[in-house]
C-alpha cells in the first residue's frame, strides 16, 4: 500500500500527510477543514466540499481582460454582452486592455493591477490565459472564466497546456471556469417566472440551449454553468452548489466526460441527501460516442456500464435525449412529493387511453384498477357502457360541460392515485379547450401531479400556448414517451430519496483485522496462484472448499483422504488463468488410483505447456448450487468497482452482471441481485431449492471491503464460480483469480 505512518494505518499519501503532520487540505466539509476522519480507509474523501459560487453568479465587480469595442472583432460582441449582464446583476464592470483608454464609454485599465477595486470575477478574453492567472492571484481575484480553446480537446499538446493551466490555478487559490467555455453563464434569465427552478450544467454550451429556451414555455431557470474542459471547476462542483440553493427544484446536466468519478458521486450524494433530483444526459454509451466526447473535452468517459450503475446507485436520473432532459427536469422541478404511486390515464378516446396505458404499464408504471365505489361515482357523469376502471374513457361529451371538472376531481380524490395523465392527441375545440382549462384549474387545487400530453404537431393552439403552458402546476408534454419517462423518474426519485442512506456515512475509516493478513499476500505486478488467491479470500472470511496444496502423488492421495472423496484436482501456479482450456482440471475423482493418475497427468501437461506450478490443489468437490461470479475491477474513472453476476461459463455467454462503486450497503448489494436477468435461478427453478441469498450478499459485502482496503493494490479479483448453496448452507468460492497492481 502507498503511504504509512507510525502506529496509524493509511493507504494514501494524502491521508498519511494529514495524520502524520496535522496539515489539513483546503476546502471544507460543512464549513470546516478536512481531517483524517473525513477520509475512508483508502484515503478517499467521504464528503464533498461546497464551493462558494455566490460571487461567481452574482459578483459585485467584474474585470473583462481583453475588452474591446472595435467593430468586427469577436471580443467586442462578448464585451457588449458582459456589460449588459453586469447591469442586470448589479455588478460594476471594469474593462482591461493595455492599449485602450476606454471601452464602450467605460474607463479601461491597462492591467488587473491598475483596477480601482478588488474584483470578484475576471473574464479572460485572451488566447493564452496562463500568464494572466498569476496577476489575478496577486490581486486576490476569486473567480476567472477562460474562453480560449486549444487545450485538452485538441490532443496531447493541448492536454499538456491544460495541465500547466490547472497547476497554475491550483497554486493561485482562485477558481477557474473553463477553458473552452462560453458565455452561457451570463445569459439573460427571466425574472417573472415563479416556482422551483432548473439549474443547468453543460460541457457543450449548445447542447444546453433547448433547456434554456424552456423559459419561453414558462419553465423557470436559475443558473447555467458551461463547464467546458474543467481544468478546475467541474460538473461536481456545480451539482454540490446547486443542491444547496433553495430556489433550485432540479439540476439538469449534459455531461460528455467526468473529470473525477469520486467527486461526481460525492456531489450526487449531496443532492440525494437534500432530495434535489439530478437529471443527466451522459455521452459515451457507444464507442463512437465515447471517442467523440473525448475529442471534444479531452476527458475520460469511463466504461459506460460502470457510469450507468454509479449514477443509478446515487439516484442520478439518466436520460438519452435533450428533449427527455428538458421534460424530465421540468416535471421533477415542479411536481410535489407524490402521495401514492398509482397512475390513472384519463382521455376522451378509448383508443388513446388504451394505447397510453399499454406504454405506461410496459415502462413499469403502476396503473391500479379503481375501486367499484369509485367507478360507480364516475358513472354518475360517464355513460355506463364506457370503461372507467383505468384507463378512464369519458366518451368525449362530458368534458364540454360541468361534468368534466367533476370527473377530474373524483379521480384525484382517490387515495391510491398519485398521478393523473391526460393524453390529448389533437385539438378538438371546444372540448379540448374546456378539458385543458379544467385540468389546469384542478391542478391548482391539488398537490398531486397532473400531466397533459398535447399531441398536436402544430403547437400554436390557444389551449396549448396559453392555457397549459401558462400553468406552473400542470406538467405538459408533446410525446407519450417523454411523459412516461418523466413520470417514472418522478416516482422513482421520491422512492429513492425516501429511503436514501448515504453510504459514505457508514464507510469504514479504519482497516479491518483482515487487511494486514491480506497485505502480506500481495505480490506487486503479479497474478497470484489460485492457492494464494484463495488465501486472500480466507483472510476476509470468504469460505473456500476444503483443500490442500501438494507436490507429490503420494501427498495427493493423503490429501484426498483428508478432504474426502470425491475430489477435484487442479494445477496451481502464478500467471495460470485458464486451467480448464489447458486440461489442468480433473473432477469427480473417487479413488486413490484416480488421484495418482490425475497428479501425473496434470504435472505432465504443465511441463509440456511450460507452466510453472507451485503445486497441485486437491479440493473438496461441491456440486449442488447456483454458480455465480463476484469480482473487483479497477475503473480508471471511479477506482475499484464490485461486480456480481451469473458465473461459470454463463458469465462469458450471457454477460449478466450488475456493478456498484464502493462504498455501498446491504440494500445496494441486494439491489444488484434484483438487476440480474437470471435472478430467478437464485429463487429456485424446476424444483431446485432456493439459493442462500443472505450468504451471497455477505460475500458481495466482504468483497466490497476488500475493494476498499486493497483497491490501490489489486487490479482484478475474480471469484468464479462462487457456488451459492441451498438456503441456509452458505456459499463457497470454488476458484479465484487475483492480479496485483
């Protein structure tokens, strides 16, 4: 392990420095300096600091370095926009340029050092921001924005330039947005809209434009953070900050690559603790998307399966399209906590209701059948021959008079109903106009979510533009799919946060007694033999078969007698990964003669294949159970990750596995099993006994502890197969592979 102190264990040089020297890293946890108790057993932070970005978004004074008013120059348009923005936020703006005496009538100063006051924010309109950083530090400027491109997004040379810039920023103490960013943070936000707002974070400014323009549809936005290449300030910083803002109802993100996986999870954890939904488009689901994202921002995208699992683990709602991002974020920002999970579909067309209900049920939404009493109540206003069980078909005519509002109120009054969805596939005045108004009026009187899908391709109708979009309580959509995605996210988010317990609160701060035993088995840069890998498992209390390592045929026979027939015999040696393919495994041996013959055959094959052995394993044969795989891999973005899935040959054929990023608790370990397509095998099929799920969960948690404590030392751990025995009988690791870093 890296780093050590006398009498105090640590796995990380930063943690060792904190413990041994008493020096505390900068930034804060809940307003205080970070201490060793704020780090987990591997030296990684357990809490996210929240950068004080108030003076970034609302500075008292601003310097524009490179300001210009010369017509035709790019800096002129930017300067003009910044002057207008400064006036809106009440900031004093000071142009800075070495050869100009005034810019747009404002006094221009030759350098930052000549400014008449200390400024909160410096906007750098220069090709190379690096030389300016030290000047800003000397004048104690708190924030800077660098628009310049030509950094990590351009390749190795640009990446090196960005590293130099990041190092200079870190030394300076100021916080930098960019480089390769734009003016999105300084857009004009509407001040006349009410209700919780969306805070927007984008690495590509243009990709946030659809969300920003939702203001024209009546959806409030409070902030826009265009993070660019993230040499310093990153997506995680803004998530942490926005999660603490009282006006923010949801955070919408367009993410091309994550700078720091751990920082992102800590920020997501902060949002989950506060109950603030985070909705994200994350580029990189395919190899093509990952390459494009890397070329654009120069950051590591991470294996998408791990990214997806990590987001789900911490409650980040991942969507695919910008239209989904805007609709889902708007719904989550506006909707109140649901009273129930039940969804009722209400329409003026039986076909529309049936179609929408099919899609909603397939997506996992709960469409409860309304009670007989509720159906009888609805039939006071709806003809008896129409279905009102759910979906509710009113036949059309009742919406045109006083009955329409009665029907809506009766549905919303049902305690099993948390969401009412009304798909209006096209305008049909005057019924659709009256229906839209009734839905808006009802939404104002209830704390339940009312959704409308306005299906007209025109979108110019008064019922849509004025009535529906004029309501801050109705969630209005243009497509069935986006409505279903948003409603499911709304219900899932509140279920998640209602039971959320931060795994960082329970993460181990000190090593387990198993650690020192395991550490002695590590061989840097080497793959351990199966025998050594199983010793590693034993150190962490993971059960392995009765077995002995032998170096002669006679010893093999004695070992078989002690282990008990039938036995399995396997070659054991470092760097030996695929024993079965080489014929180095013999199973079902029932006699001493078979054991002797197997020993000679195994050693002959190993000699022929040029395999170095540390011996032959004589193992207990375990047959009854479900073969699973549990392992650890090292993700370049998130660090150690834990995987569980169907094992044996199925792991390669079906690739049915679930992933989590430590730390996580028992609830997440159980959730991993629920995600498996082959989950039914653990419950028992075709008369097989149910598997010991408690034992499997315990193995997953013990492997997670290994990942936390040995994460810097172990590149890969593979327990395959882990035989999960019938309920109450435990689980046994039949084979193991471990590769040290």
